[in-house]
C-alpha cells in the first residue's frame, strides 16, 4: 500500500468534508496556514495517486493541491 498526504487550497468552508467523499481518502481535516485542508489517502499502487488527486481537483472550489508521498 502507498500512503500520501494531499494539501488542498480552497476557500470553501466544508472542503474537508467533501474530501472524505473521494475514493481512497481515509481521513481529511481543515488546517490553518498556506493550505486549507489535508486529505490522507491510501492506494494499492503509486500510479493511482494521480487518479485520486484528479478527483480532488474536480471538487468545486479546489484551487490547487500539493501531494506528499510517504517514503519507506
């Protein structure tokens, strides 16, 4: 399994709740700072991370993301 953290910039107040509806997102929560929310994802293969981030980008109000992949 591959885990990643996706940092999300969005002015929408409920963006963290919307992130939880994306397949492979097992947790999300609002944060303060440069980004507005964090989505924790887990997929079987590294190549699937792009699909999840594309799904996140399709949420109305998402301005940008930054993905940090766990290194083991």
